């Protein structure tokens, strides 16, 4: 985050603790299609081709332009009242822009260190590549287990006018517990995915990730996106289980009229903790992004969501929007919502808003007067979130996993779909 205030409020970052003694044993199943291959350098080559095209349209600044920029910064630093206080975030952002390298600008939502860790744990990289004007789809299932680290590293390369659909299903059964309590409150296993996307001109990429891990697991969801001219990337994330989750997404809307739409649904129950971090940079003119989140927090669960939209100088006509709706079922839940819009361009639009609220006492009284206890009311909201997830499941493996978790959290849940 670009200011120290959120560090003081403990919303600036998160620490991922990985217990000692977990075995590295990825349990990953991929639906093999002609689009999946072992070409680990496919995405890097795609970025290199885009770099050449981008440099033709965006030549390096002249000596006069560099001198003008340096003079502007010097004037800012010497201004009355101390000038502009530049954060670490802004200093890094300036360095990325001046490097003029698409590879250097490519970011991971959880940070490079976490992405590197997940790549090392995953071993072999899964590559999904669509040729020009080709339409492909694949499913990746990651299964967690106690005392194990199970991770997958995935690259998605969508060449010009192609279409790619990827479904990620993250599931794991903790046979040592029932309900919401992990043994000794600790982490029994870790799952994770690190995914990179390069969408070429006029390409469309859709990523659907759904995780239904039992309590006791920790899950890491890392994504890095790159969109060329008129490319569109859609991401749908559903977070239902695990004791601790970390979700990070970073995107570079480099091309003109590029677009990214991110839809996140989460459920917090028991002592769950969800940490979500989103950062989208607009470079291309008339580029567009939408960050939408919808969640329910019950029990003693907690959630932090950081959403940063950065409108870079030159992205004229661009628009960024972020919205969140949070229902707080119990008094003991903790919610932090931190929307941020950074703007270095005048001809742009940035919008953000959040709707956060508890169930009113009169509503609970109404339910209780009809024989529905507070605990039953909580179960209704949890069940409703699970029902929607089962309905929206992208593949049968995801639907089966939702029904399994739903039956554990809300006994009799599976009967709704018989």
C-alpha cells in the first residue's frame, strides 16, 4: 500500500507462516488438451514480442524530456511545506516506468518472493497456450492433504484473437477434525497456485478459481496479469474454506482498450482469516478495470481487502472501479476494507465504494419470533453462499467439492441438490 497509515492500522501487508516439517508433494491433475504443453518459456517469449511492438509505438524519452521530468521532481522536493512525500510504493512505481521493460513491470499479487516459493514447490510448470483465433479450455485440480505442501505453477498465453478458459479447483480433506476447529489451532497443510497470464491483442482469457479446503489448511492464490491492446481478462474467485487464505492479484493493462474484470466471493466462518490484495495499473488509453467483491463474515472470522487502482500518466480515457459488499453476521467478526485510487492522469475516472453492515437486531428478533435461532440464522447465510457457489461451479469437480464442504459446515446441505 502507498502510505504508512495502513501500516499503523496493520492493513499494509500480511505475513505467511509455513510450519516446519511439511512434505513437498504436489497433487495436481490437469485435463490434458492440445493447448497444454511443457514449453516453460512460452509466456516470456510472448512478452518479448509485445516489448518490440510496444517500443515502436512508445519510443524512449528524449534528453529534453528527461531533463524536464527531473526538473519537475526537483521543484516538487523543494516546494513549500516540504514538497511531496514519496512513499516506497511510488518510488518503486517510478523505477518500473523508467525501466521501460514489460518483464520488469510484470508483478505478482502476493509479491515476487511468494511467487518464487510456489514455483519451487510446484516443480514442473503447466503451460496453456492458444494459437491465434483458437478457443481452448482446461481444468487444473490441486488436492491438499495434511502434512503436505501441494502447489501448481501455471502460465496462460493467449495469442491474437484467441480465447482461453481455465478452471482451478483447490480442495483438501482434513480427516483429523470436524467442524471449525483445527488441532491446536495450527496449519495442517498448505496449498497454493501461482498463475501468470499474457493476453495478446483482441484475446480473451477467463480464469475461475474455487477453493473448498477443510479447516486447518492454508491456501495461497497468486496471480499476475498482462493485457495487450483490446485484450480482456476475466477472473472469478470463490473463497469458501481453509483456516487461513492469502489472495493476491496484480495486473498491467498495457494496451489501449484493454480490460480486466475481477469478481471475488468469500465466506468467513469459525476462526477463518482471509487476506486479499489487488493492484491494477492502467497504462493503455481507454483501458478499463472492475474490482467487485461480495462476502459474508460469521463466527469469529476476519478479512482484510486492499484494492489499489493506479491510473498511470498517459492512460487517457481510462476508468477504474472497485466495489465491495460485506455482511457481518456476528459481533465478533473483524473486517478491514481499504480501497485506494492513485491518479497521475487528468482525463480518467476512478470510482470506489463499500457497503458494510451487520444484521439488524430487529431482523434477528423477527427470525427468532418464528423459531429461527441466532445460530440457525447464521447457518442460513453460510448456506446461501455455498448454494450460490455450487450453482456457479465451472466444472463438476468444483461442484462436488462445494457439496462436500457444504455438508460438513451445514448438515443436510447436500439434500438441496439431490
